[in-house]
C-alpha cells in the first residue's frame, strides 16, 4: 500500500474492504498492522467501527467476523496464532485503540443491543445504577433512529468483544469445537490477566504521545435528563483522581480506569439478564417512588421523541435469554479469575491511619471487586440457569461455575501442607465473612439444586456425578457449620436496627463509596447477613432454612432416589452378568429361535457398559455418605425411609412394579409411579404375546431373508403339520426332542389362559418349523466364518454343510436332555 499517509479515510476503508475478499487472512492482518503504525489517528478514526465489526461480527449476528468462538489452534493453527497476536493487549489492535483514545474520539453504540434490564431502564429514561452508562446516553434528534451510548475507543472495543459471545450464537460450525480451546476463550483469559493482574500492576498502555500516558475519559454533560436508580455514586477512578492535580500525572488512575471498565463491561454483557419479575423485585420502594415522580414531572415536557409508555417499556424489557454452555464456561473463567484477583490483596497494615496513604487504587479495587460488581448479578444469573436449564448433563457447566464461586479458598495463594494421605481440607474460619455475605449463594441455590436432582435420572453416570460433586463440596470440614452460623445470624431477632436503616444499607449502590473499609465500620454480623439477603430478595422474602425441616425432607427424598438408583444400576449390572453367563456358544450364532419370543427389556445403560455402571454406584454411594455428614442423617433414618417408600426389593430379588392403585379398569399409575417409569427406576415387564414369526423385523435381521424364510417355513408347516403333531405326541426321547424344538411352551401357556392371544394366533400355536433365526446377521456371519475355516482345511461346501447339521443335531440332543420339554395336558 504505497503512501498510506496520502489516502483519505473513505478510500482507505474501501481498500481494506476489498482486501478482505482478495487477500488471505495473514496478509490482511499484516497490512492492517502497517496501516495502524503509519497512519495518524485522524485517518484511522473512520475505519475503526468497521474494523471492530469485521473482527467480532455485527450486533444483529448477520456478519460473523473472524468467528473467534470457533477458531482453534488444533484445526487452524496459522489463523489462530495470527488472530491472537493481532488482538493481544500489546498487539496492533490495542495500539489502535490507545491511539484513538488519546484523541478522545467517541463512537455510538445502539442501546437496543444492550441487555434487557439496561435497555428497558434507559428507554424509560431511568439511569442504570452502573457507572459505566453515566454521561454516555445520547437522546436522538427529531430524525434519529434511537438511543445511543457515546463510548470511547476502549469501551467501544470491549463492548463489541464481550457482546459477541451473546449475539454470535448461529455461527457456522463445520467441526466439533471445544469452547475452552477457542481463540475467544483464550483472549478473555488474556485480557483478565492483563487488566486484572494477580501480581504486580497493570502494564501501562503503549503510546506514541510524548507526554506519556493516555488520558482517561473526561466527564461529559448528559445529553438527556435522567432519573437515577438511587443516590448517585462515584466510581473508584473518579474518587481517586479527585485528589490528583492532573490525570496524566497519575499512572495508577489509568490502571483503575481500564480495570474497572473491563470488568463492568464483562459483567453487564454476560450477567445482566433476568426476568421482568426479578427486575421489578430488585427495585427498592423509594426508587420506584422516585421513578413515578420523575414520570409525572416529565409528562408535560417535550423531548426529541416522546417517552415510552409503561406497557411499551415492559414489553421491550422481556428478552428471551437462553445462555449457552460456552457462555457459562466463560463466566466461570471470569469467576475463577476474580477470586484469584481478590485473594491477591496484600495484608492490611497494622496501623489503620497509614492504610489510606499506602494502599494503591488497584488494592482498593481488589477489596470490593466481588461484592460490588459481581455478587448481585451472578446470583440472579445462577437463579435463571437453575430454573430454566434443561434437565440433562449439560447443566454440569452451570454447576461447576456455581461451585467455583462457592470456594474462593481454592484460588487463595497459600498452599495446603502436603501429607501422605489426601485428607479433605478444612475450610478456614477466615472465610466465614464471605460465606455469611453470600449466604443465599449457598443455601437457596442448594435448595434449587435439590429440586433439579429430584427430577433427574440418577442412574445416569453424568447425573450421578453432579450430585456427587455438590455433596462433596458442601461436605468439606467446617463448611456446613459456617453456613449454619450464617443462618442463625440471619434469624436473630431485630432489636436495635431500625427498618429504614435496613433499606439504606441493603443496596451497596445507594450512596456512599465503593470503599466499604473507608465507610463507618459495620460490626454487627447479623446486620450484614440480613442486608445481603434483603438486598437480593427484598424485605418480604420468606427465607427457607437449609438445615430446616422442609429442606431436610427434600434431602431424605434425594437419599431415597439415590438408593433406588443404586438398586436399579445393580439390577442392570446383575442382569447383564446373568445374560453373559447363560449365553451358550450356539446362542451367539442365533441358532435358537427362543430369542424372538421375548422382547427387549434393557435400557440406555446397557450401551454404557459395566464400567460406567460401577462409576454410577461409586458416585451415588459417596454422595449419600456426604449428605449424611452434612445433615447428620443416621443409618436408622435411611433404613426407615427406604422401607417407607418401598425401595426394598421383593423376596424373589426382582424389581418391583411401578407404584399403582387398583381400580375397576385395572391398574392406574400414581404420580410416583409415573416418575419411576420416566426415570427408569421401575418398569412393567412387557413382552410380545403374539406369534413369534409375525414379530416386527429387528435391526439385526435381514428383511429380505425374514420374508423368504417365513414363506418357506409356512409351506413346510402346512405340508408336514400332521407328521409333526404325531411326533410331538410321543412319550419317548424323539417326542421330547420334537416338543422342545417345534413347540413354544410360553406361547402355548398364554394361549390356554388368554383368549385374546388365542384369537390373535388362531391356529398357529401347534408344532411348527421356524427358520427365522437364519435371517440374523450374526448367523450369516457365523456361517461364512465356518465355510471359510472349512475351505482352509480343504473341506468342500457339502462336507461343511454336513458338519453344521451334525453339530446342530448334537446341540439339540444335549438341550433335550437338560430340558425335558413341554408335555401336553390331559383334555
């Protein structure tokens, strides 16, 4: 590209768009790097929105962009490495961002593509609580299309990067993609480590400005009057730089600005989604009153376009939010990194007066990052997933994300002492404050998991593993005791704290500072726990105790289902073992027609194998043990519960029928019986009761051979029916041999005692020849193998056929000696 400094932005944009079609990916990135290095910000300003959209895709999902979510090093290593280098925090794209940031350019981002709660509140002209949106909303002119956010280049870039996880759901996938190995996942991890470092400070942005640092965004006057959710609060950055003589003179303010902006964008785009009812419940009464007064005050005012009606705003809010497994995995990555980031906080100095002078803004940010930015929205997000996620194994991603948040001690820098025996690590008392301030994360979501587990098939190894994982986490030593202590603090009577003070404290965004340590210290632990619960659920919330009677009964029901699932898995395992033990050499070749007389009574676990059934039993056994530890369940309680619910096997060792009640129309399934059938815990023994020759063609049979052999056997049975009847009526060995191989005793017994079966089978219940077993693919393969071996020993086809007939005759004689065969009753 000769003389790039002479090109106008419009010509440059047209050239770059043409390069997207004509040049390979690596060459395009190299040309873009050259353009970014050589051109000034004034010319790069015009191509920046197009470049961001061409990388991350359009907001409506039509333009895919570089498809970072499907780009993996295993399948496309060249493009993978080029894309990561180009988008690296120190790569060409971020250099472009910082170059434009120095000139204080602004770019419009449409409000209509923001998460539902934010979009609804802005469209109602109510300013969201997040400082990310303050002084950025622009109301359109008379000919405008809608509301926009005026974002600086860094915010604009990160908005597109974060929201591409939500908007680009229908990207073309030509192969199996592992989300944790995609370029997008790696970039999220890279940005978190760069802007939220666990060691050291944030690296300063590269700048061509001789003055040094890139200035942070300056406050702008609002373009439209807005009512706030509550008392206006300031960000860490604004409070910190308020005491600084110059923004550029303080590099620490730069790291706080970029770190806070990155985290706010990630949380807003990925977690700020929930139902309208939850949105309304989260608003405090004085905020609703303030919004009402504001609506009344603006009813007579005129803006560029009229304010939406309440119905329209609520209708606009109701988004259909269905997070994907990849979305949840990215959120889990964020949660794990924030725990590590928060746990890297340096110990406080002994002198409190020296703290305000020594603590850096980044250290203050670590102190409040989880309770201020993540806790509330993550709780709502998890509640949404627990209530709407399908009842299948994909819920494991949500489960692990939840468990990662519950265990911040796993990401603490200290190392546990190594011992010869891997004993469970006790939860330290220093985490009691975190558990109390996140009580609902432990208790209410645990109850939500119980309700899900009671509706899943615990015989499945993947479902059993999820129950095991939750039980193992909550069974960690000292954790249940600290949760119980938090519940006791919440249930303490409210003697001193007035009701109004509760409301003011309950929302950390209503006034005050981010720096809770700088505010007057709240020493009442009970007050903190109650404030946490009421801030998330409201004052009218009816708390359900995790260690109360109601939840304990749910645990007992889960223990019952675990026992039932263990018995089901054991029955399947025993059935498979018996089947393998009783199979003879000739039965594998389908030389006996008795296989067609029954029906298939297995289920999906038959295809899993003995190893998976063994794992299921191990998971469930350990889960039951952990639940007994957590809720102090005794062996006597479990035994009584199993007997009461009818989970014990009967005296024959067979699985009982589903729970039913008798009526004049026969057996009717109860709700428990329907649940048992749906989850495979019990079943009716359903067998085919008609003519074995008329059964549907099986998958292991050749359809053409079945039909031909049926016609042949029908001709033989019609021609030799009288002779076979005479042979079967004999009382000697020949009679027993013919009865065993020419008469189906199970069918005859059903015909004698079931008129319906007698009508369906008509006259086909006498002695007859059945050749259908020859249509089995196993039989055909076996015959080919025998002929192949016979040719190896130079035995011709005639001799081979003779050997087969002799072998089958000997097999029939042996089986006749072991099984006497059915003898007809006297009429």
